[in-house]
């Protein structure tokens, strides 16, 4: 899922400074799972901002709402009235949700309350890790189900760099070397021979580097 | 015909000696020029490092041009960290056009260990693919499949880490580098000979030349610092203890002694095809090491 982290409160306060009526809008999907922008975080942030506003002698008004998915028109339209009443919407959804609001409500100021961080998962409660870079050309079938694009700091395709030590990454000794993981996993599967082939040059045009990507499914279009 | 003087020497069967110079941060090249003059006639080729440890410096290509102008035999170090395939190809065309015909293909340290930590790392290619790309240029085509007007010819090498604690994945990569066209390898620092001996028993099946990396340590503190901060460096505790045993102010002398002893042993035991001496800022001691080791 998409993982996000709430922005520092000082940055949020600076973003909302020019506005009086602010709708804090959460999202019930990815950011709820990553404890960054669900209903609970909306409530906590609203309380903090109300207190800060009062202490600073401002009379800002904070409304709260959370929709199931901010990245779909139908869901955000459910709070259309609250959006219309606000001077600005502080979205706690990922960057997709923020942009969906901006596109749907072209006259409304929409501000991001979180930093969208990566595509990943929780490996334990409170520990979220990156697993996918959405590079558009999945090679997990060749690498034992461990992604060197997302999990190697240099996105190397043909094995570890010389900085891999004790199976850890040179960037951070707490980080597993993706190529050690790939090697160990293929060894376990009895598929080490798969490592011998030179990996083709990566076609980065399928990644973001080819510009914003688009999928059109003619079979599904109405 | 050999592609370079260095290739000729690699194939001659003589014990090869290379060293390296690290360009300065800035445009005053006087110290680098001094080091080049000091070393160029004492070694078979002189590497110029490419933003070593991801610290921004005068470029390796610029340093190699100086080596060439001063009558030396340069090895251009090229990392994949800072340039995409267009820039890498273009730099190689320039290098060849100016008589720089030896290339050491490296991944490059992560930007996180350097002095521009917020830079965008490139890594469009990896070191294996860089080697392969050079062979493609030699065939008269670029990576896009387009014809080149005049194709370069390079003697190409790469690095290997015989003392890596998890050696298997490193060997997988080594074999890929061989398959991609590497002719010579410079190893990471060698301090004890067992790992080199083991590695050579394995590597002798490939038709490539192995140059053992010799890092000149100036003190126990430097060794510890490198262990903690320089990717790929593993100085054993016994070497650190030996450096620490030196009298105050004599650390470098001890470091030279260790380097000389290691080189002599490698040569006498005919362990590999040569040595690559990395003096890390103390290039002025390299002639002394070469002489003392009887090279």
C-alpha cells in the first residue's frame, strides 16, 4: 500500500496560515493503515491545530471529515458541501488524494498534510518498509521475489556492489543488502543458475522517467 | 594490436604495478600534477579516481588528460553514480579521442557517504552493464543501436572484493563482469593473503589479470575510520593493532612497512598478476614503497 507520514506541525501551520475555515480531510484507505491520515489522525491533528490557533489568538475554524478513498471522485463528492464551505482543504491523503481534490474542485485551495513516502508494507507494528518502486517493468520473477530496484540503494541489476558487508547495505548497516537477500533466496529455491545471465539494460522509460504514466483499458471503457 | 600500452603490459606477463591519484576539490591542479610527475614513470598505469567516496572533485577525465599530457598512461575510473548512459557514452568517446584508452568500470559509492548527500543518484547502468556498453561502442554502435562515426577501443577493467565476508554474491558479479568483457580487476584492499589466495584459486580459471589492491594506512585511527566509513574497506584487527604499535608519529612508516611486506609476499608467492597501490592522499610515499618492494 501507499505509505505516508504526517508533515511536521510547524509546516502544516505555515501552509494553513492564510486561511480561516479549514477542512481537514482524511482518507480511509492506505493512509489509515499507515496511521498517517485516517479518521483518528484527522481528529488528533484538528485538536492540535485548534489549541495552537487559540493560543496564538487566532479564530481559525477547523472542520473534520474522512472519506473512504480520496482518489475516487464518488467518494470525495460525498463531502462536497463541507469542501465548498472551507477556505482551504488540508488533505491527509497521499498525493493522489490531494490532486484528485484539486482536480475535482478547481476553485478550492487544497493543501497536503502528509508526505507520501513509498509503496510498502508493515513488517511489524509501527515499522513500515518500502517494497516497490512502481518501475513499470517487474523483474521479481528473475530475482527470487526480492526487488533490487526498490531495495538496493543503487538499483543494481547484476549483483551487489563492493559496499555490501555482512549482508548489509553500505548506506545503512541496518538495511539488508537486496542482493544478499536475492542470493540467499535463490539458493534456497535451488535456482542460483538464474543469477548467471547478464540482466538486460533497464528500460527506464517505463518508470517515471518516461513522464507521467497512463493505462488505458479499452475493454473496460464505457 | 594492443588497445593501449597498459594492455600490452598486462599481456606481457610482467608483474604489473599501478597506482592512483585523487583529483583535488577545486581548479588548482598543482598537487595532482606533482603526484602524476612523481609516479608516471614508476608505474605501468595511473588511475584517476572519479569523485571517490562520492566527494565532489575535479573530474577523473580531467585528471586523465593531465596524465596523458605529462606523458603517463592513464586509467580512467568511471562510476555509474553521476552519469546516465548518454553522458557515459559521450565521456568515453571524448576519452578515446584524447588517447585515454584504459577504463576501470565501477558502480560508485552511494551519494549518502559523500559530501552532496541530497544529490540525485543516477545508476542508470550498473558496472556490469557499463563494461558491456563499452564493448558495444567498440563494435561501432551506441546503446541506442545507432552507428558511430569512428569506434573507440578500450582496455577495460573492474573491481572485485576477495575479502568480502559474504563472498558468494560477489563472485556471481565477478563472473558477470568477466562475461561482459572485463580484462583486468583491481581488488579492494588486501591485508592478509589467505583470502587473496583462495580467490585466486577460483579466479585462475578465467582469462583475466588480477591486481591486488594495496591501501597505504597512515595510522590505526585512519584504518578504523576507513572500516567505519569507507564502503568495501575491511582492515583486520591484527593490522590495526600493528599500526597502533608504532611509535608516536611513525604510523605512516608502519603503514608503508605493511604495504611493502604485503606486496613482496604477493610477488614472491606469485599470487596474482600485479598490485594496485592506493595511497589515499599520500601519493608521495608510493615511489618509496615501489622501491622497497623491489618492483
